[in-house]
C-alpha cells in the first residue's frame, strides 16, 4: 500500500511515517504543506493519504476535496488528523470526503485501525 503523509509538524510527520511503515506500508511522500500533499497525491496515486487538517499552502480539507473530485483517485483512502475535536470540524472533514477523522493526540493503535477499511490494519 502506497501512502502519502502530510503534516506541518516535523515530529508528528516522522511518527506517522514510522507507524505506517510498521504496518508494512510504503511511504511514498512525507510533506509539510497541503500544496505539496496535493502534488504528491497526483504524482504517486497513493492508496492512503494521512492529512493534517491545518497546514500551510492548502488545508487538509481542500486536499480532500480535490482528491475526491478526481475520478482517478476515487479509491484513495483519506484520513484527516487534527487537534480540532469539535463536532463541526468532524462534519466538515466528512463533507470534504475524508474516510476517517482522527484527533490529536492519537495513539498508534488508533492510527493503525483507521488506515484500512474496516479497521483491519496490518
């Protein structure tokens, strides 16, 4: 499984990359802003994208919307990762096309569960 990770926090991005690799997935790009995330998605056509909600360049919501509007990316799984734990933020994420919404701080088992449909990670 090819994965793109986008988070503007270097430490969180590094932790995500380690967690994804431990699940046996291939991190094809780890980027710090939404514009770079969108470029990486277009280039690599990943199976999974883990996106921070608030990033420079383009928000995670906008990256979700663009991904969902591209017919060639319909099967891409989108996981939003954010500190915004309120109901409105959750609903905006789902409306933008996210498959899952995980709040920070997160646990590695919780991340593993949302990486694949049905929570049957690795």
